[in-house]
C-alpha cells in the first residue's frame, strides 16, 4: 500500500506546477508513519537454579508484567521457590544457556539479549562456557518478541 501511495505522489508531483510545490512543510499532510506510534513488546525468562525449570513470557505490554508472568510460570513448572528472573528484553530476543560438567551436572548458566535470535543464543552459550573449554553447553530457553521499531 505504501508503494502505491509513493508512486501516486511521484506521479502527482511531476504534474504539479511550481506554484503548488511552494506549500510550507507545516501545511503538508502528515505521513502514515509519523501518526502511528511504535509499540514496544517485552519478553522475559525466569530460571530455577536447582531444577533448571524455565518460565517464559513473550509480547507483554510492560517489562514488569513480562517478568511477573515468567516468574509465575517458572514456579508452576518447578514446584519450588528457587525461581528468579534471569533476563528480560524489549523488541528483541533473549536466551539462557547452561553449562554441564562431564558427569552431566549443571555447573553454571548465563543469559544474553539482542536484536536477533541466533547471535543472542551464541552469546549466551559463549558466556556459559566461560574461560574453560571442558564441559558441554546447551541452550535452555530463548524468547523473541514481535519487533516494532
């Protein structure tokens, strides 16, 4: 639809005279982009440090509601109170990765947030790995909100 409007404006501008082009910018019609307000979406990930149960929230209206929903879901899935919010994001992606030792026990976890999914997941894995190369790192959870810029 925008392309059609732009084409019509270009065609209309080529047929206008110099007198009609001298309209001040204040009198010009507002564009569709300036009148529409951009929406911000929030997402969050909560993690139980003992059971590694995860609660997520996506496309919430506020950061507080996203964190609250993620925490509630984490507590529901883990049946304990060891849940805490690990990461939250607005109009982007967040990820949590867990590092396991050679016996399969969780050693550490890390989180990351960013604009796109895969760079964010890679960063969370890199942070979970730390300086030691021993062990295995797995992505525990990720969320991506609907993005409006």
